[in-house]
């Protein structure tokens, strides 16, 4: 009787979550049909003319869409690579730190940005990277003129990539710190007896010990390769950097909601979803083959 009551309590607790999941995830899928129509809000879904794959073919013909696809891939791939490298190096260095209080202080400082939203961080970055901001004041000491980091198309993608790495590398390092704790301490003791220095212990023991975790995280990241970060870019970019800063999600927002091209916007979003689903399948296969990761 007690178990039955607990089960009802669990269902009651998850019910609001299920309603939100169905309302904002599954119900919108039915409206994906407008990707195959020349949708007119006045006519509705039932009466809008059917155009088949014309919207998808239009995407591949438009130069802006091709540039947006390239921007998305470039920003996402560089984020994955640099984030993983920063997290691994930080975890290895932190694991080698002997002073516990310093270790905890550093951990807290690098974790903090992860819990801040991009709305807050964008305000901080706009202040720091402005023409008269802190970074330009610092560069001025070395004779470098003011640089408009958020207004130069060649610099904007790197601002996006590096600011994302700064925000997330501390939290990402938790996985590698946890993996480092599973390494047998006697390996380090034996290495010390053999005269190995810190770098050699890190290279020959620590890195091989966390290699399965590195492979797992990297392969699972492949599924998010088309998610370059809508919140971050939307809060930082401007029309002057659309050429290098516009990604699929912001492009869908601009042409779908701002310009009212609902069918084109839905087609881009649907295409991204299909490609992402394929990439998730590939990443799951790679994780299973090389890191023995299985869910099912």
C-alpha cells in the first residue's frame, strides 16, 4: 500500500514536466508540415499551398544560408576542440596541485561562470570588450589602438568561441577530475621510485588513465555540432557581424520570426534537426565502439 502511494506521488511530481515536454517538444512537431508549404498565416496550415521540397532546395541555393551553415560548423567545432583541451589541461594541473585550500578556491572561481546566464555574461563582455572597455585600456598600455571586438567580423567568431570556453571549461573539468580519482595511486608511487617527474607522471599515467573519458566526451559532443549557442550569439551579435556570426538558430529566428518567412525558417530548423539526429546516432556508435558506452 505504501509503495502504491509512493508511485502515485512520483507520477504527480513528474506530471507538470510531462505536460511541458509534450506542449513544447512534441506538439510543435506537427507544425513542421509548413516546411513543405508556402505558408500563409491568413490561410492556415490546411489551406496554404503545398510546395514539396522547394523550401529545402531554396536553402541550398541562397548564399546566406550556405554561409550560416559554415559559421555554425566552424564555431561549434572550435568550441568543442578548445573546450575539451582547456578542460583536460585544467583538470591535470588542478589534480597536481598540493595545497587543498588553493585548489578549492580555484575550483570555485572557474565553476562560477557556468551558473550565470548568457544575458548576464553578455552584459559583462560588452563592458569589458567595448572600445573604451577594460581590455582596450590594457592593450593601450602596449601601444595597441582600440579594437572593436564585437563589431569586427573577423574577430567576432573567436570572441564567441573563447568566451564559451571561459564559461564552461571549469564545469567540464569535473568529468576529468572524477576520472583522475579512479587511477590507482600506486602507479604514481612506483613512477616516483623510478625517478619520474610531474610531467612524466602526467603524460604516462594521468592522460592514459582518463583517455576513455576523453573519447566518450568528444564523441558525444559530435551530436551537438549544429548547436553553436543561440543564447550566447543572440545576446552579443549585431547586423555588422552577421556574415561570420550568424548561425542556424539565429538565422531561423531572423527569417522565420522577424522577416515572416515561416516556411523557410521551419525548413532550416527541420533540416538541422534531421542532421543532428544522424550525428547523435553516429556519436553514440563511436562512444559505444571506442569507450564502451551504452545506454540501451
